[in-house]
C-alpha cells in the first residue's frame, strides 16, 4: 500500500483539488451505504478490523529469495465485510495514516481516498461479486486482490503524470512491472487468507447472491479496467489531449484535464500568484462547503 | 512503539496545545495551500517556512530534532521521484517535490503533535465530517496498538518455530503459515470487537462518543487562526516581491 500513497507536493493544484471535490460525495455515499441496515453496534468492529489491516503489515509473506510482501487488505475486507463497509474502513485507515503517520498528504487525501478506499475496494470486490458463487470462485478472489492493487496503482500513476511529474517510458514500465508483481502477490495472499479463514469459520466470508447477469458484470469489469488503463495512457501522452483542443500555452502545465478548476488555473497562471492562492483557498472552501452539506444531509436522513 | 511518543507530545500544555483544534486545522490547510501553489523562488520560501515551523514546534516545546526526523518518513519515496526528475532533466521539479512534501509532512506533524487525536476528530465532526467515519477512525487508532502487539507476538512465535528459514523449498509452507496466522489474527480481532461492544454497552454507550471537555472556539482561537493564516501568506508575498 505504501507504494501508491501520494504525498503533498506531488500533485498539481487542479489535480488535487479535483480529486478532493470528487472524493467528498463518494465518501459521503459509501458512509451512507455502510450505515444502511447497520446499527452503531458494529462501529467497534469496523475500527478493530481497520487496526487488523494495519497490524497485518507485520506478518511477512515470503516472495522469492530474501524479499517479502504483506497484505494490503482492500479485497479481503470487501469479501468479509462487504464493499461499502470495507470502503469506510479503508477511508479511516488512509485518514489515520495521513494524520498520524504523515503517510500520504492532507491535500492529496482526496486522491488517496478515491484511488485506494473507493475505486480500489470496488475493483477488489467486483470479481467476487460476479463469480463468488461459481466454479471460478478461487480465481475471482485472486483476481479481486490483484485488481484492487493494480487499479489503485494505475490511478495514482495517472494522477502523478497529469500533475506533470516527469516519468520516462522506462521508469513507467518498471513501476508498472513492480505494481503487477505486488498485485499478483496481493491476489495470492488474499486467496490464501480467505481459504484459511474458511477453515477456521466459514461464516466470515460473505456469500454474494447467485444469478448475477454474467454479461453485465463482465462489461462492468472491462469498463473499470479500460477506464484505468485509458486514464493512465491518456495522461502519459498529454500531447494527444492537447491536440484535442486543450491548448494550455503554459510550459509546466502541459497536462490539464477538463475539470471545473482547470479553466481558471489557466487564467490565473498569468496573473499574480495571490489570485492563484486565492483560487486554491476558494477550492478548499468549496470542498469544505460540500463536506458540510453532505454531512448535514446524512445527519438529517439518519434522524428521520 | 514509536508512535507512543506522539501521545506524549500532544498532551503538553503550551499555548499552541490549548488552541481549538479547528483553528489549528484551518491554519494547517492554509499553510499547505500556500506551499502547494508556490512556484517562484521556492528554495528561499521553503527556508522561511521551515524556520516558521521550527519556531512553532519550539514554542509548543516539541523536541525539534526528533520532530524533524519523524517528518523525514516521506523522504525515501520522494527521493526516488526527485532522482527520476533529475535524470529526466528537470532538477528544479525534483527539488520542489522534496521541499514541498517534507514541509507539508512537518506542518501536519506540528498540528498532530499539539492536538490529541480524539480532540482533533471531535473538531472535525463539528466541522461537518461524517461522525460514523470519525468513530471508525477513533476505534482504529485506539486498537491499532493492541492488535499490532498481538501481531508482534504471533510473529515472534512463528520465528521461534522456524519461520525465519531462508530455504527456498520451504517457501510454500511458510506462505501458508503466514496466511494461517493472518486468518487467526482476523478471527481474534473480530471476536475482540464483539467483546469491546459488550463492554461499551455495559458502560452505557448511547451510540456516540462524548468528550470530557467541550470545544469552545473563543476569541483567542480566532486571533490565532487569523495570525497563523496570515503569516505564511505574508512570508510568501514578501519573498516573491523581493526576488
């Protein structure tokens, strides 16, 4: 997991601001989802399972000679607690890592949450949701673990590339290779732990309902993969995007995606920095306002 | 464990410790934005902001050298990227990555080492972050040490039974053993959560946490927030005017 944590200073202002704005409704939604049909009695459970994922880093799994890896946990939590609940636990983990351990930035929190807690967990659950009750069950659990790490890593790489962090082709290839290895390892660990858990007590593993539409699921899975891969390649080749009509005209912001904040980033790059900082602060204010509104919405719904 | 030191630091009694968590968090966000949006004369600005943070830490009576070392946790990852930037012919960007990520981590550390986490989370709750998520984070932090200790014990136990062997042929067995250990840790954590809940109910838990002191955003806090937000902005204005 450490490999895909993004620190403050890596992302350009439009990227982190957009990801923060995107993370607010997403986190609000999964929190509401996790609370549905769920009483407060399970709050300690989620917290303790988050602590479990932290502690699981101490148990080393041998890989090759002299190296070892450890569990990342998104897919395992999704198979045991359910996707929304697992997402909330991962959100809490990432927030604690950023606040207490300085592992991951505060402004980059939105990006880290979307990469790992929301899309990573979702991608980790999808294969299990689709094929958890079929003959492909083992493969589905393995694929879930691998996919969750791979999707998080590709999103993080794409965000870094969009922010203009230079990454020569060879470096990109090496990091994708490393991520692929850790993704396969995560798949293997997830599968091994699920099997060991079933040996202890089968009730721990959720049983996804049968009769899912195979075609619909496959399309969904392909869409997630394509989106992640496409996002990565689009950001690796910003010239293509620029040719599509987004002339930036500014050397160091060569890759700016069309986003609500992108437009005025272009404007204020040419003006005194105070307006730029003001725009950043306005962004923070906007995020805060959105957080507050969603919080209110959740509270009202809960008390109704 | 190394994070226990944070618990000790955050329970000090300096003027900075006594400020409202919301004031400190607001000032932190402004500091981070000022730093993140800086492009021109970044090295000089970084030195100034580092001095500002160091002054803040000294004012709060946090051991400076240990805080500086703790914030260096971001450096291994950042150094790799800085090296890549260097190779790619953009050393200025590499330096910017290093300075910005290190100073951001130090700023977060300055806030978290002067604010106990329960108070900070309570402050965030009154600022509108979903309470459910914060309660999960609170439990996570509380039991992090307990479950980590348990994992540590299991690791020692596994080592003493020969899990440290480097033999390649033994790897599949070691892999399965590690998976088994994790499964046991999972089951124990699950059972512990049930016990915790029962104990909470027995003590009259009503579904949310209550902190002993109530948060009160007073005039001093407002003054602190105004001052702490203005200083980094002014520092940047002055430096960018001069250069």
